[in-house]
C-alpha cells in the first residue's frame, strides 16, 4: 500500500490495538467478524467501491456500515469497520487487504493473550516448511477445482489436535480464500505479522545439525545486537547447508560455521 491507504491502515492498526487492549473485547470473536466482512467486501465489488468512494462523505459511509452490518457483528468490529470507511483509500481493494490483515492480527492477539503466540509462530513456520517440501499437499491446498469445504476438511485432518486453534483459523482462511496470493507468500505474511506482535524480526536459521539450547540463546542474542531488535528464530535442519549454518533475515543472508562468528560480528559493530 502507499499514500492514503498506508496512512489509513496505520490508523486502523492503532484502533485495533486500543480495542484489544481492553479486557472487554473478545479478540477471537473480533477476528472472525472482521474475516466475515473481508469475505463480504471481497465478493461484493460494488459495495466495496461505494465504501471507498472519495466523493462520498465519511460519516455517510460509516452510517451505511452500521445499517448493513450493525446487527450482524459486534460493536467493536462495527466501530472498527466504520473507522476504516471514514478513511481515504488509494484503491478500493486496499480496504479489503486492510481488513484481512486486521482479522489476522486480532487472531494473533488472541493467541498472545492466551500465552500461545510462540506456539503459533512456530506452527506457521513448520507448516510452511511442510508445504514447500510436499508437492502433493501443496497441489491439494491450491487446487482451484477443490471446494473451500474440502480444503478446510483436509486442513482439519492435518492440523486438528496438533496445532493451536488460532493457527488452524489463520491457515484455513488463507487456504480457502487466498485472494490471489500464493500459499507461500500468505504463510510468510502471517509469520511476519506474528513476529510484529512482539516487535521482533523473524530470522530463518538453517543448520546442518540441530542447535543446542545454549547455541539458540547465543545466536538470538547476537542477532538482536546486530539488528537492534528482538529476534524470533525459526529453526530448520538441512545436513547439506553450506558452512554449517545459514541465517536469513528478510532479504539478507548470513553464512557461518558457528554462532560465535555472529557474536564476534556484533561486538565489532558495537565497538
């Protein structure tokens, strides 16, 4: 997003944080309601255009939202959507993208409130790795001829009882309503959102052998010094990795044989 849409999304994120900071707001319910509105506006293009029409007064659009949705969703969701349509959007599709992100963030907030956010982050990462390495599974989950119900049932058979409920909801929404995204891109976006809930950067760490707890702690501390932010380590094992370890943070890749080399780099940067 850019321009007006970027500013509108930033304001909506702040409103969502304010809502979910309140103990009276059910973040899980809010996520489900925002997801339902996302699906509605993704499907009803004419309504979406009306709600993002810059020629229409913001209050008039907010009143339309209340008339259409006020009796179908809770007060927090209705207020949040009303605030969204009062804002200006560069493109009508940006409104739907924003709603989808807010729904996902609300689900991640619910996981955080239940002290399950770390579990959800790890489960999203592991599921992404499974998808990337299992051609048949990826084909089944991205098959345009398969119904949403069939894909949802497949995910329940794979994740039910094995993953946190928030993980199941997030992945199910992504698979059944990808909205033009690839499965890999969607899972990466969810992982980034999860990391942002704790203001951490995601580091994908691939090592030739599993790292010990001490190595994980030292590596996390060294990366935090290098990047000046808390890090969440997504760990993977690949015996063929060159140099014994590979760390990717965004587009940057760091190769080395030991976590000590990262620690030394951090000391040099600090000196």
